[in-house]
């Protein structure tokens, strides 16, 4: 081997080593942004063939406002929530007292939880981005972090989290999604396709719940999102014209349809949007679904 060949080989090895080190560092950072656990004392899970599903963008509320949300989750109707998907959930943020809100909510409710976020830093500060979470009184496994395509302004990323809830003999795949606001509607649909792509890794007969704040404020985005999910075999009990977001702008109330719950392999029997809970600019939405009559333990 010539001196030149040796030199080139050395450079190549150095570059490969640097790339691997960077990949390992990035992987470590991503692992830090994916957390799952459970309350020290778990609540008794509901024993029924019906499940109540809740989706709520809590807008990083903390303190008394977070306690109000927790009370709502505890007392929301006669059927206790079996699957809760939350968006804008803080962990290690100065604005919310550097608290771990997903864990705190899970401890209060006696549930399992999974949480993830898109960034480890924001605005030059060493603090974490707001994230998404899934909570359930049933065990959560196969937890997955999905960084959604098509960054928003300033390269801002959004994420989804997936987990499998074991409900008796039935395994249900669940996703909590927070889509980007300021994107062309086509790119918003592409973000949802990333979630459906992850779903391809799981058995087709497995029941599925996909919920969250999709930020579909434009009519074309709502139309194309419905087309996407319907083509994939999903249904939702929520009409396209029922708003889930309200913000007061001078003398005008801006009302938008941003939040969704989509299900496949489950049958919705009732639904609602609670506009009496006003701690966030979003409203919590819920649906009650029936499990399959003959579940397969997969």
C-alpha cells in the first residue's frame, strides 16, 4: 500500500469514526427525549368492553390550571378514561417549574405513561421542547418516537408518539400527534402519513387509535385528512365543522377544527367536546368505543 493510499484510508476511517460518534450522540439525545413509566400506585383499570378515549392539547398548563385538568380527567363522566392522548406537555421547562408533567399526571391518575418531544433545546436555552404523551391504566409497550416530516418556521419540528396498550386479551395501537400549524395543507397530510407508515409495522387486524392536535385549520386540510384516514380504514364520530379551538381576537372569537380522534377496528358509540374547560385554547374531546367481540391476542 502506498503512502498516499494509507493517508486516504486513514482519512476515510477518521470520517467514518466521526460519523458514528455523531450518530451515537444524536441517538443518545433522542433516547433522552423518549420516556415511559408508571405511577407508584396504579389505579384499577376499567373492566368493560367499552373504552373512553380522550384527546387534549393542554397548552403546557401548570400549577392550578394543571390541577384543574387532572380533576377533569378524574371526574369526566361516569366512564373513566382508558386512553388519554395529550399534546403540549412540558418536561424540564422553566415556564412550568422544570416539572415532569407527563409523570406528574400519571402519578395523580394512577396510570402508565409515555412521553416524547422534538427538541432538546429551544431559543438557546438548555431546556426541553414541549411534547406529546399517552396515558392509560393499561400497560404500554412498544413505545415509539416519530419525528414528523416538514419542519415549520425556523426549522421547528413536531412529533408523534406511539404505544401499544394491552387491554385484556386485546392489543390496541395508540398514537398521540401534534402537527405543525404553519405548513401547506399538503405537507400537513404528509405528517399524518408518517404516522400511518409507522402503523405498517404492526398486524393489520390490531385495533388502532390516532388522536391529537393536527392543526387542520384550513378547509382543504380537513378535507384531505379525512380522505387520507378514510382510505386507510379509519372512522371518526366528530363532524368536520365542530370546532375544538377558540381564541379571542379583539372582539372576534376565532373557532377552528384542529383536534381529532380516529379509530380503526373499534366502534364509536358516543362522543363529545367539553367547551366548559377553558384552561387551554383547545377543548378536550372524547369518544367511547366498543372493543372487538372476538379479540386476537397478538
